């Protein structure tokens, strides 16, 4: 029997206290990785690590804080001896037009959704380059690819994540570092369940959104996105870099 895909590897996941980040931490941990969970929500983060048990640790921090991300990455790599996988899953959302978006809202979305990816990758890439190996997986969105009404800042940030990922892939492929992006559709995360996106507390409104965008007529699960992330981070995707993989029930196919 072959060993787990991430045996003896170290994976750092941001946004790991809930949603896609938490599902990814569970998936990589189940496949043998030592996982470092990063999130600014301390209590859910500690609870997630307790649930995972051995080979899991919490690193509280805000991805919008460049110094905090540099310290977390440097500490993890020094203590654990390596860093193999970086998953940039932290994100916040916004629903408004350009005119309706305040400067503060714009800055918050960019600080977390785009700058946060930059900060963690900027800290991690030198470690991966020194090793001569590593995989980065970022999280965009279907509407980072095709756009959506009333989501101006979020669309802009997620589109930026996609092209940032392509740029990292081109810059560091010859260093042994791969960078890919996953672009989910409507996924059953706290952001959806709390009604902040798509009328998540209104089943009829959510179903209408699914019907409008998904060829597979249901909402997706975080574990389905985590499976795609695990694939891109693994040796099974060793010849894939610079890709944006839709996990969106056909949304962007339309």
C-alpha cells in the first residue's frame, strides 16, 4: 500500500478556523500532513486544532498583517524543518456596487482577500525555493473569473488572486515551486449560512441563486473544494502550475 500523499509534509493553511480552510486542514491532515492552522479567530482555531489532535497546531494571526504572516511562516519552517504546502484560504466578502462601496470596505476586502494572499506567499516562497520544492494553492471564486453584479470589491480582489497565482507560477516554476488556484462556486460556508451572501438564511433565495448559476443544482460542500486543493497540492498534480481550477458546478462554463 502506498503511503499517504502528504506523509512527512508540513502544510500551512490560512482561514483555517472555518469553511474551506478548515475542511482543507482536515483533508491534508487525514492524508498525513502536519498542519499549521492560521486564522484571526482564536477560539474556533484552538477548537479546530483540538479536534484534529496530533500533527496539528494553531498559529493565530491576521493575514492582513504582513509582519505577523512572516513571523508565523518563519517560525513554522524553523521548528518543523520544512514547509511543503501553503493554502491561502482566508477571505471576507462584500456585496455592493463601486458607488455603494466605501473606501473602508474596499480597503478591508483588499487587505484580506488579495494582500493577505500576497503576504503569506511572500513569506513562504523563499522557504520553498531554498528547499527546491513546494506547492501553493490560492482560493479565488467563480466571480473572480466571470464577475457578478453588486460584488465589485470582491470580484476585483479575487481576479487579482488568480493573476497573482499565475505570476508566482511563472516566476518560481524553475525553483521547484508550483502555484495553482481553486475557484469555487456557491459553497456551504459560514458566510453563506449567515446570510451575508446570496440570501443564505432564505432557502428560496439560495435555491434561486443555485438555479441561476449551477449546472449541478445544489450548493457545494467545503470538503469538495478541499479535495481539489489536496489534488493540486499533491504529487498527483506535479505537472500542473499556473492553473485556475473551477469547482463551481459549471458556473463559469456558462
